């Protein structure tokens, strides 16, 4: 039986999964604090089949379900489960009103699934049910893995370091191939896209906190102070020259200052200022050069501003470059093109400047991987209308926006089918 007929026969009713998606959307949890989300996932997995070997508490709130179904390849499907400290403004009837103590600073934060991880969870749960139902048509081992703390680039590494693949710890089989996906506003709902290596598909990302030291004092006596706000402002402007004057026009890089913080009131010059900097690069060599340039500029501006001591750099997160294995991606592209049709799958997507820690689950054990994207923020009809009116970049909310919310269908169905087709590309019986 071909994959289309197999999915038509065994795909579960997605109505209950739409309800489950709305539950996850309405009850998001911050990175490393996903206890209720993980419990709901585990409960659902236990209801699917007694054949599933469910392992919880991996690297925090990570968990996975293993289905051993005879000889064959071992395929790992991954979904991330954490949310973001954002006030939701979608106006949806199931919009999040959740708040949570953020364990990074102890403050109470609003929480929102503003990056689609709620959709990723639901797609993988439904795809797992499909593969349980279709066991007679494939052979091998399925690992459905639900990863915490992706937004802080902690979860994949935490799961590996906690013994994900260690036979004496969690004893998850080492996969032959690792597959994952992300819903993004780069395509209309119902469309998919991938990009084979050796070029990177998703950028490396480095974030850090820089502290600039001055000498505080009264706002009426700036000559008696060293103003760290002036130094920090100069740094922000100078950093913009890295991409415009040091990175070749044929390459892509981004240097963003996401936050600048100093002082508490208008008539006091602070004695320090902090900058939160985020960097995106597409090659290891360019990554090293851009990071070196940032250090050079910050240190030089501090010296120029006569700061009393050198700046302090504190790394806050680091995402690896995501490079899809060419052979694995060729198999995914062939399967997706056949299943979705060439008009709905892009086998050579442009690189994406978003970042992921997904690939750590593969590189930690020297295994190949493929990560693809699927559209979902607007329908194909609405997408085409916006494209004709040149409104795609202005009117479609992007990931991490307070207005980001995938249309439930056909996004859910596409995400479920993509995971199912991706797994069957390596597990389906050939005779």
C-alpha cells in the first residue's frame, strides 16, 4: 500500500487533537518549567498503546515514547514543548491568560505559545497515534521525543547530558535518523519546505549580556561622572557597522541589541548599563569573526569612554547551526513531493535566520538529521491575496509575535502528515 493510501486509512480523527491543541495553547509554560505540559503529553501517550515504552523526566521535563516494531531503522521524531514570556494579543477564544514565575529572575511573567510549539506537540502526538495504528505496514523502531527548553537553547543538550542515549540511564535507542519540523510564516498553510546541506538551513545564534561600567552621580553634574548610557548608546550604533561594513554582501548575518537597561530615574546618572545582544550567522567562520568584532567594539568604546573597568560579557544562550544531511533530506524531499505534490513542497528553501537546538539530538551521537518547515499562519487563498497586494512582510505575524497563531486547519493536518510521511520514508516495509 502506498503512503497516501496508508495515511488515508490510518490517520486518526483530528477533531480531538484540535481540542488538545487549544488546551496546549491556553496553558503554556516557560522553558525548564513545563511540568503540566509534560504530564499532559505523558497521559495522552499512555492512552494510545500499552506497547509504548514511555520515559519521563529526561533533562528536566523531557520525555519520549518508544515503539519497537520489529527489525529496521530507528527513527526519532522531535517536538519542542516550551513557551515564551509574552502577553498574548491574538484575541482567540482560547488565548493564553497564563502567568508564571520565571526561574531566570523570579519575576511573574505572562506566558504565550508564540512560536508554535503547541502545534508541534499536537502534531507529534497525532503522528504517533497514526504510526501505532499502522504498525502492520512498517518495521523498525519509532522514538517520539518531546523536548523542553528549546527557547533558551537548553533542552536538547540537557536531555543528552542526562543520559538520553545512555544504556545505564534512560536507555533510549540511538537513532539512525533524527527528524523534526517547525511551523513558520514563510509558507501558506498546507505547504512544506526543506533545504539540504552542506549549506546551513537555520542559523547559529549567540546571545549574551554585556555590562558597561561607569561612575554614577547627579544628573546636574555629568562632568563628575562617567555616563555608561552614553557609552552603551555609542556601542549600539557602532555594532551596526559589523554587518554593513565587515560581512560580505553575499553572506547573511544579523547583530541585534534587543535591550538596553540603565538607571531607575531621570536625574541620576547610573553607574552601569547592560546590553542584551543577539547574533545570527550562517557559517562557523563568520560566526567567529562577528563575535570577535563585537568584543573588539565593546572593549574599544569602553576604553574611549574612560570606563573605570572593562566590560563583562555573560553568555545567555547559544544555538548551533542547523545543517540538514543531504541524503536524509533527499529522501524527505522525494517523499514530500510525492505526497503533498510539487506545488505544495519546496525542496530548496532559502536559509532561515531562526535558530534551533534540534540538531544536538543527532550530532551528540554522530547521526544524520533533517529539519523542515511547514506553513500555517494564513490559508493559501489569503496568502496569495496578500502576495498580490505586497502585504506578506507587513501583515503576517511572525514567530515570537504577540499576534502569532497558526490557523488550526489545514496546519495541523499538514504537520501530522509531514511527520508520518517523514517517518515512513525510513520505516515503511518495501514488500
